[in-house]
C-alpha cells in the first residue's frame, strides 16, 4: 500500500478550493509556458531572416532595383522582429491546443490502484 499523498494532494484548501480540482491560475500558465524566452528569440531571428529574404526577392521582382528592394527589406526587419517576438510570447501563454502532463501524484495513484494491478 502506498504511503500518504503529499499535503497538497490531500486537498489542502486555498481560498476554499481544492488544489487538485482548481482551475489553473494565470500565473500557473505563465510559469509553465512551453517555450523559453531565449527559444522564442532564436525562432524570431530565424523567421525574420527568412522573411527578409522573401521581402528582398519580392521587392526586386516588383521594382527591378536591388537598392530599392534592400531599402524595403531593411525597413521592415526591426518592426517585424519586435512584432513576432511579442506574438510568440503571447502564444506561449495560451494553453489552447497544448497538452499538459498529469501531475506525478495522479500517475502514481493510477498505477497503484487495484484495477491497474489486476490488468
């Protein structure tokens, strides 16, 4: 028979709501974001390089001038890096479409239940 569950798993109360059954607070979602700020920045830069090459090629295709195409690509680099980074960080804090792992104590409880031992 497994030992007692940690205190939080016994249903210790916070503002009258069991910790096991409470909805995640915004701080829980923010601190468990799947992408670190450094990863978001690296993705931002790599995406921006690709986007700038595309803008440079389209600018040249439409104007026939490498100088004008370069000016267009240069002008949009900084603003789009900032916008993409903010967009990426915003999405890192949205739980929609992500899968959250079960807390360890729930896995342990399921594996030590009588039903799981008879299977």
